[in-house]
C-alpha cells in the first residue's frame, strides 16, 4: 500500500542528506568514519581459538567429521600407504620423487606422452614390489598404532579445514563490512539545517505529493510542517539527517490523518445502551462499492454479536434491489424493500421502524449512487435523511480515484453534512492520496477501509496503523 508516498518521502530524505553533505564538504567540515552495523564481526575478529570457530552452528561435530571423512575418501588409501612406507624406512626416496614430480607439474603443465606414462607405471609396479618385500621383512605395526595415527591424521586435516573455513569467512566478513558499514560523515563543527538546504527539496516533495493524488491543501500543510521541524535542527553526522527528516514527515502526516471523532462501533454501543438502533445512511457516486460495503458492515457487526437490518433505498437503479438482496441472503440479514421506483425515503423509514420493533441494533440504508452535480438526486438524498433521521451519514469513496474521491466527499459534505468516510479498495491503492487527504479536507474521520473482495475484508480505521503503513 501507498508505495508512491513511501518513495516520495524516501527521495526527499536522501536528497536532503546529500545536499547537506556536499555543503559540509565545501566547508571542509567533515570526517569520514566507518561503523560496522553488526557487532558479531568484531567478536569474530577477537576470537583466537580457531578450533572452536564454526561457520555453521547447525552442523554437529559428528556431522562435520563425516563430511571430512567423505571428502578425504579418495586419498585415504594413498595416505595409509605413505604412513606405512615412512615407518618401514622406504618412504624417503618415494616422497622426494613425488615432490619433484609435483614441482615439475606446477612449474609447467606440459603434456605427458604415452611412452612416459607406461614407463612411470612400470616404475611404480617395481616400487610396489620392493615395498611389499620390505613390508614382509619388517616387523608388523600394531593395529592400535595404525588406528591412532589415522585418527591423528584426521584431526590434523579437520583443523586445517576449520582454519580454511575461518579464513574464507573472514574474507566474506570483510566484504560484508564494506557493504554493510555505514558511510557516516561526521561534521567537525555541529551543523544546522538551513532554509536554503530544504527549499528546493521541499518544493520537489510538494510536486511529488500532488502527483500521488494528495490534495493541494494537504501537500502545502505537509511541506510547511516539515520545513518548520527541520530548519534550525542541529546535526552532528549525516546519518542524522534522514532520521530527522522521517520524524518531521511522520509528525506532519500524523496531524493530517488523525481526525478526531467517534468510531461507528463506539456510537453503536452508545445507542444500544439507550435501547435504540444505530441508523447509518451510506451515500456516494455510482460504482464506489456502497452495496458491497453494506454487506461487509453487516458481516462485521454480526461477528460482534449485533443484528443488522438493511434498507434497499436504491429504488432508482435497475437491479439494485436484487444486488442488495443477494448480500442479505448470503449473510442471513433481514432486507426491507419496496417495488422499483417507489419512494426510497419510505423504505428507509420502514427499516428503522422494523429495527425498533424487533430489537435490532443496526440499520444500514443503501442509497442510489449519484453524481454530486445531479441536483434532483441530491434533493432525494436529503429527503431520505429528513425521514429516517440517521445517526451517521457515511460517504463511500473509491481510494483509487484519488483527488476525485476527495472532491466528491467535499461536495456531498456541503450538500448533506456527512459524518464520516469509508474508503474502498484501499488495499490496491499504491498512491495513497485519497487516504491522506480526504479526512483533512472535509474535517471528518475515516471510519473503515475496504481491503479486498470478501465480506471479511474490511478494517476499522486506525491512524497509528495508517502511519505505519505509510512509513514502513
């Protein structure tokens, strides 16, 4: 949600940091320091016992031994032969020959002819024969000593393996530290953010907010609030700039989105305590989702233990009664309806009387969608209000329409004085302009947010949650 707002705020913060850094460099007022983010790097560097170092704590000692044994299987027989030859006194010349061969191979990787391979094989057979004869003449080495030597050899190889893993890990850690260490420019003299520092950046921010469908009045308020919070702010290092900028932005947005007013649930509890139903009239233009929202509200309050009744007061649009009937049947809610073309105010009145007679706590009045410029339909809506005397008149707006939703809410508020707003499709709103602007412009609270297609996809508005979504 609100990806566009997040990007605009992040861009403004980054640009301000860069500008102040450049200004400080020109004044020779900086020193560069590196600060690793993760303390574990220092702890690893201070460790002196490489035998206790393990790159993967999930691997047990037994599993590590098994891995090492598997890795050394191809050389195990050859190593055992070498150990025996060394003990019987015949390994010296073989090791010298092997060393010379390895040095020659490393010095220049020349191709070996087939004749040389055959000659080497014959020489090896001769040496093996000599070795077997010598072994037969020497005293046999006890099996316990052989096993002890093999175990010592394994331990030595494991130590080398761990040392290599430590070296590799340290190389990776050094690379990680270079990536993860913050590039902190510390100012030699404490620096203050000036009006010149923020002027161009805040102008760009204001344009960005307008592009994100934030109302012009709201954009100006945000920018002015951020400017007041930042100018004169004293900073010691460049990383502080982003922190202060985000705090200034959060403070500005918090003032805008936190419109005081009772929630629908609080009003419902008060009415129930009085023995009366809460009457809610939903208004808005065509296609914003009023009827679906009525279904969601019914489901929401049924789960809270209340019993709603729905008034099908949209008698103007073809199929409107059938549409609301569908939701009422799905949820098991009583629907009060008249014939198509009948007086919508009469339907609303009957629904309120039914709720009082049957002890139902909530009346939801569905009205015809109308453009704010349609005078006749707006007059009809005023009549419904006079007759049904709703406790709440709620404007239902589509969050995806941005500034249009804000302007529509303004017109409806001027016509019948709405009490709150429900924004639909808020989960798909990447810009966030309507959510940020609509309550501030009409000075009425957002009550609910539509967050999807199912009956459960509705959320009571929470300014703190909203702030977290914008700055997460």
